[in-house]
């Protein structure tokens, strides 16, 4: 599942994932939508922007998701200041990738996950 408030970035991420052989079960723009979709679609992995539409940011959304189901999250963001990285680390993401998202780096991160049995 992709959680990204920038529609063009979400579409590009979806294209990259499909090119790498992954299926995208949902593409939403807010934390609230992500929590709803999580229950309906049951994704194996979430690619999450930190800044989102709505009241919840990606870090808060990730923590709420993990209360119900420990789904792996990869944060993708343009904000990599120390405060944001520290907050994001508390959510225990699988990875933290800076934007713009690069297919080679995404493939490397995802191959590490799938090689680990997830």
C-alpha cells in the first residue's frame, strides 16, 4: 500500500513497484484513509510519506497501524532533519528513504526485505 499526499509521486511510486513485480493494493493520501484501507486490504508492506493530508502524519499513522497489525513500513520523505528522523525511528520502520524516490534504491531496500522472508 502507498500512503502519499502528492498524487504524481504516488503514481510514480506505484509504477516503480509494479515494474519491480509488486502488487499495489491501495493508494491513499491521508493517514485516516490509510487506517481504513489497512483493514480492508491487509497489505504486506506500506510505503509511507511522512507529511500527509488530514490530521495524522505518516509517523502517527504508522504507530496506529502497528497497534492493530505489525505491518512493515518504509518511510519516504523530503524531510530528513534530525527531529523528523528521530520521530520516525520511534515507529521502527524497515527503512527511511529520502525523496525523490529512486527505483534502484527502492529495489535494493525491497530485495533486502524479501530476502529476509517478509
